[in-house]
């Protein structure tokens, strides 16, 4: 898996927002789609000003992105288990990016996972598009499905 290429793809798809906003599901989010819920009241923050300084700091955002990608990668690998090793570099990046965006909702893609088990990349890509995820983020889902189907960028 090419981490630099994955980070670029995530950044391109997520877009960057320096200030907190509510995402499409109503969760407070910042930077490249980082959910703020776990970071709003860290124990080392004692004032609102310090909190604002921390959550609007670009270096903090980069750190969150790295951590979030690591978490997504771990989720994708655990969810696919031994099948992870059957995927090429691009397909691993696609599943990791899906985990980045969807979190544990990725585990509901049962038909997608079954198609991966069968090495049926076309059906797996079709299952990506036969989803609420595709309805909510059509351009991203279509691009990632294309990459998954063809194992090319």
C-alpha cells in the first residue's frame, strides 16, 4: 500500500476545513474529516482559548490525519482478515479509504466482502455502488469503485 498516494486521495476527497463544521450526519468535524468528539476535552486543556488553539492548529490536524489513517488501515485489515493479503496495493488503499470515511459502517458491506473472498473484483466494485454510501458521496464512491475494479489509479 502506498501511504503517500492514500493520504493524497483522502485529502482530495475530504477537502480541508480549518474550522469545525457539522458533517452530513451531524457530527462536529474538522480538517480532513476528523471527528472531534474524542478530542474536544482532552485533560491537558484548561481554557476555551487553549482548546481553540489546539483544534485549529494545522500540525494537530496533520497528526489527527496520520492517526485516523492508521486506525482505518487497522480496521480494514481486521475486517478482511486473511483476504487482505489477496488485495493488490490499489485495492488495499481503496478499502482503507472506505474505512477512513465510513468507520465501522464498512463492516456492513457484506456482499462487497463476499465478492472479495471470491476474487470477483467486478462484483465487489458493483457492491460498492449499490449502497447508501454511493448515494451520499457519489463521485468518491464511483472513483474508488473504478480503482477497485481495475486495480489502477
